[in-house]
């Protein structure tokens, strides 16, 4: 064989090997900033749980698509009675949990009854409040009866808090989640990663990926280094927006910029003085320069909001003018409240960049009007324990990523402890209403009530910022719920 022929043969072999390697790419490593506190999406408010497990491991009767639409999940179809009180769900046949047990109507009843039970620890227990009875008609048919019509019931059943679990595996669900999804849980190395593997017995279309690893990288500098070194394939919710132009200019990567359901707020403890005074809450709101926070903490990524509602929703009302940046008005309101000299409070900041970076800016803005906010940096588990459950805080910053969640303001025991009967009555009426035009008007009223009550400081709608290698397809651009859905993700050939 001549030297030229040998070189040609070597080139062909190299190209063939390269194509084979590309075709064989069936694993993915996804990085996230936050690590889940545990792995049960039905008993915690931490979005990181859903980010890893929603659709991948656990499924509900209905589910969210990347565009925010609701489609059938474990229920292939359903009928709704004329009075809107009875939903009859028809389940897919042949569905098994990852431990090999059959998923049927008894599991649906167990999951819904457990979520709505008096001793339920479900963070979104209100989603199930309308249910009066769950009856198993046969193994593949479940009848859910409501106390009153609920125009959001199918929407509610798509939340991660409403996934179907089995009584056989519930004891160890926090460390060994067993679902029905396209991927099975393999291992959790706490502080480092969670590993999933393709479920060979999945009832639906098989995913292209065989293995998925979720890596947890909390530090923005380390996040940048990991992506640049190609140690990870995707960084979902990239925490250093200042680096995005560098990735956009690099052909190795794609930058995905979308929207989320995340209303980022400066939450105020409405039952703790002085935040039990609406004038003080309004003073806080007028002390905040939203655009300075968006520019300084998020490098321009984010949409200003004046109420707890997503701007991309057709029912959104722009109420930012009610709490425009006006330090002098803020000082005057403090004086009216008997606090001309200001006051001191705490500002609890969980790990995400929007909170830590935004918190420094907000603390300086509050100081300019006489409010001294002591920054308390906390880890996510500590925030859940101290702020969310313990309600031991003055101020805190958090992004509420649950979809259409303005109803939390009708829960006086929710962590910011807002108690307004008129608002609660409006939400109860909204739940009973199915007419779209009437629902739209009620949602607009609800937005105005909480904005005029200055329940919280409304900052911005969190942008969905992700960086991925150029050859990856099928990732969600927007985040209609907290999820990194890998079921349709693949490497381009």
C-alpha cells in the first residue's frame, strides 16, 4: 500500500470513528446552581427537586409542555361532568413504576388523598382543597369529585406537587424516588450530583438519552469555568449573566434566553412589625430601583413587575407605577408611620445569584432612606426551615417559579403572612369560575389588590438563561414550571 493510500485509509477510518462517536452520544451532564434538599416533590417547596425529577422521574395525570400548554400525562383522556364537579380520568394501560409494580387507579387515589390529607406536608396543599372524593372505578379509571367547580383543576394536576407516587415506595421517597417516568433514579452523591438512567420499560416514547447526570455548582465563577472547560453539557439557569456574551461569541455553545414563571420579590413579613403597617411596606416599595437591580444583579436580563403575575400572561396588568422608585416619597411615608429615623431589620438571602447580588443592591437602596437591612446569607435548606416554615425573618428575596401562583396570597399562613379576607373571597370565587372572561377580570382585580396593599416588593420576572453545547436539541427555552425535561432532548447527529 502506498503512503498516500495509507493516509487516505487513515482519514476514512478517523472520519468513520468520529461519526460513530457522534451517533453514540447518548449521555448528558446538566449543571444547576441549587441542589435539592431531598427528592420528594410532593413534600417541599424547593424548585430544585422538580428541576431534576419533573417528567424525567415522576409524572402526573396531566403535564406542562415547554410552551406552557397542558397535555395528558398518565391520564390519556378525561371527561368533565356538565356541572364541572366530576372529572373521570382514563389512565394509560401498561404503566409500571420503576420498581416493577403496576401504576393504576389505586396509586392515583393514594397520591391525591395523601396530598389533601389533614396531616399532609405538601407545599401546595391548596391545589387539592377542592377535592371532596377520589373513587377508583376500575384499575384504569378514577373519578375525582370536587366540592365546587374549579377552572384550574387540570392545570393544578400538572404541578410537580401533584405527581403520582406509590404507597410501596413512599417510605424512602426522599432518598430513593420511584416514579413512572422515562428515567430511573440511580444514585445521589450529596453535594455533587444525581444520576439517572433510561427506563427500559417506559410506557411512552423512549428518550434518546440513555444516561443523565445533574451536577450542582453553586458558585458563578465555578459555573463559568465548568462550561468553558466543557465539563458539563448544559447549565440550566446559568448564574453569571455577565458571561453570556462570551458564550454567544463561541461556536461551541448556544445561549438560550427565555422567560420563567419566576416572580422575583422582596418578601416582607406582613405580621412582624413594622411590616404590619402598610405605609412601611409602601415605603420599602418606593425605596427600590428595579432597573438598577436588574442591571446590577442580572446584567439587564429580567422584566420589571409591579405585582405577583407573569408579564407574558395575557391577563397581566402593568402596575409598576404604583411602586415607582421615589426615595423622597419613601422617607415621607416612613415619617407618616412614625419612623422618620428609619428602622433595622434582617434580609435573608438564599444562594441564587439574583438573591445574593440583588440583596447587596437592595440593602444599599434601603439604607439610603434610613432602613438598615442586616444581610443574612443562608443555604437553601436553611431558608426553607427558617424563612419559609419558621417565618423568622423581616425581609427576604426569592423567585416564585410556580405557575399562576397568585393564589398563595389567599393563604394567611404562607410565609409572608398576608391576611386579607376580600382577597381570599375573590380567590375562592375565581376557583369556582370557569368562564374565561370572568376569570380574566378577577385575575386583574387580584393583581391590583396585592399591589395596592404593597404586600411585597415586586422586583422582576426572572429570565431563563441557559448555556448548552451547540449539538444539543430539545431543551426548553422557557420555563413554564421548574423543570429540566430531558425526555425529548438529544444530540444532533
